[in-house]
C-alpha cells in the first residue's frame, strides 16, 4: 500500500475522532517536531476506506518518511532519533 499523505509531511499521524491515544500521540509528535523543525500532519482514517482497513485497530499510527514508525504510543526519544537520521 502506498501511504497517503506521506508526500505532504515528513511525519504523518493516522488518527480517528474520539481516540484518546490519538490526542496524546498528536501532542507528542507536535512537541518533537517543534524542536526538530520538521513538518507533520494528522489524517483521520475514517475519511478513507483504505486507511480504515489498514489501520483501524492500530490508531494512532505514526509514519516517518513514508514508513511506519510506531503505533498506539509515541516514544519522543525514538521519534527524535528517526528524524535526525
């Protein structure tokens, strides 16, 4: 599967409405990219059937440079390392 939105931002967080872990992940990603200067985007999986099929049980799912980096939780140290490499 080609990852939608990977060409728009370096970090993409696939989320869904009402997901507490998604809110926490978005805050963590926002804090890290504020330090690194990278861009990021949140994408609601419920808006795209292909994303629902791929990620509905794993949200939030975090992609860096078009590759899956994490799901459910964001480790800020690990994310910083991925963005510096």
